[in-house]
C-alpha cells in the first residue's frame, strides 16, 4: 500500500483559503515484495525478449566482423540465463533459490536447484543459440564458463542439457571446482587460461556483472534479466 503524505499551506487571502497538495511518499517505504515479483514477471514477459535479442544481435555482428581477422578466435558464454533458461524453475519457486531437494515433473514449488540442473530441463535462449551456431560455423571456438560446480553428475547433466537444446561441438566447458574466492575472479582466471592456450577471446556474453568484469575479452555483452545479481 502506498502511503500518502499531505502538505497544506495556508493561503491567507481574502477568505484565508487553505491549499493542500497530496503526493506519494517514496522516500521511506520499502517496495512491496509481491509487486516487485510481478514487475519482474512482467519484465520477463514484455521487455526481456527484446533485451536479449538486442544484446545477442550486437554480439553476433561483432563476432562475424572479427572471426576471420583473428587467429584462433574464441567466444565465451555463461551458461545459466545466458545460454540456458531456467525460467520454469525460477517462476515455479516464485524467485526463491532452493539448492537441495527434489524437483518434480511438472515443476512445482519447491524445486531443488541441483535436481533441476540434473534433470536437464533448461531450455535454450534462442538468440544465444543463434550466436553459438554462427560462431561455430565461422570457426570460432566456444567456451562455456559457468559457476555450476564441477562434479560428475552436474557436469554430465550440464553437457547433456546443452547438447539436447542444440549447443553442439563446443571447445570447452569450464566449471567451478574451487569454492573459495569470488565468481568474478574464477571466471577471469578461466578466460586467462583460454588465452594462455593461444586463443583470442573476441566476445564474452553473460547475464551477471561477475561474468564480464576482469578483462580478457575484446567485447562484452550483458543480458539483463529478472534474476538479479547472484554473486
Ligand atoms: Mg548466468
């Protein structure tokens, strides 16, 4: 509910009329969680598709312009909410992040994140898949760099999910096995390792600031979604 604050100013005119103005007090009241969730759902349904398409279109144009001009060109892609969409899990959980526990079919709250990942039900984000296919067609090596943990069930499920939705023939899938330090530092180090192997990273696309900071890419592209900062 929005609180209203009324200010009145006496106007000492002939009849001492009182002039009042009413306006919303937005300075002290936190936003309503239910309204915020609805805004996020509205954004996902209305503005997000164009946002994704715009970012990925720019990345694709850049990759096309650079692929033939660079020796060993590489493209870095984040996985979750960049290459794969977990919206079904996110919406079912009403934006809660539930790490452990089962995830039913069809997906219902509570849906455990690990169980969701390992049921490989995430869908492709179509503009990213298009970029991927164009990049590989042009001889650009694609490396997925993800914050998902590097353990056998998670790795095989991630590989299978990517493959099932159309990402095939990638050069590398880098997963996080050191849980100390920040995600940004881990991802920066992963890109540095790709460069150490002789690749030139022409583009890096992600949905989090931590996907992109730290350099080691000619260009970056950020998808802005309803998930927010995860790190
Ligand atoms: Mg992500």
